[in-house]
């Protein structure tokens, strides 16, 4: 294996899918996601471009599964060059006074709690020279978005702490802000929105990767 390794959590749809496809031109992609069909579609697209991917259909909220994945990655390649974290739970819109306990728990588990084991597991794979990328969403603070907004903001706060801690030692921690995209997640928050004015996930993936390399 001579290509650099890119681990993408949340690769079965949306921005993660697009980033995985774009990166497959230069990297071997380890694609993590819960939607098997989405990962298989991604694999087909990557193979059609002459690339290769390792599919990991699993849940990032299960520490044992993530530990096993990271151990397997270490045993096979020793390290990774890039981690992009796009997995997110977009709870249904609801007033703060009507938050559903199940949706709140899922938001906390996926958007925040998972960071508590993903970073300790993945940081050693990145070492001093790797790069981790997380994605901010300032629009998550809007009305009826309390479950998503609160947990997404907490995730980015976690990432900023890690970023400050590793500024002089590595790995490099980047926090990027995608433009509004025509994804299923955004459609849940803005039903009826004119999607023609939104960026496509594939165009945005190319822009973000260019910015990252730049």
C-alpha cells in the first residue's frame, strides 16, 4: 500500500460520501458508516474511478466497534494520514420545551459522546504528522434546532480544545465550515427551501479539500 490513508466517519451519505469519493483519487479510503447500501454505492463509485476503499459498516457510538476498527487499521497500515469526521445526527425540529428524550439522547450520543472515544482511539493513528478535520455548522443555533445545535456546538468546543493542545505537537486539527449544501440533513431543517441555490456536496467537498491542501 503506497497511497496515504484517509479515514472518514459518516461516509455513507452527504458530505462524507462526497469527500470519500473525491479523496479516493489520491488516498486509500477507510469509509465508516451505518448505511450499508450507501457504503456499497460509494465503493462502486470509487472502483469506477480506479480507486480502492475499505468499507466499515458500523456505529461510531459503540466504543468496542471503534476500538476494533482502529486496531485493524493499525495492524494493516500502522497509521493514517487524514481523518475527516462528518457523522452527525439531525434531530427533528422542535421547540426547546418539547424536546423528545430519545432524539436528545441520540443527538448527544452521536454528536458529542462519540468524540470521547473516537479522538483517543484515532489520535495515536494520526501521530504527530496526521490531520484531523471536523466541520462546524454555525446555522445550528437557529430556532427549533436545540438538540442539534447544542450538541454540534459542544462537539466543536471539544475539537477546539484538542486543536489548542496539539498546536505545537500534532496532529494538526482543522475546523472547517462548509457552505449550505443540498443534503438530506439540511432538508430536514429547511423544508421547502429552494435547493437550486445550495452547493452540491461534491462541489463543496472539492472546495474544502482544496482549502485543506492550500
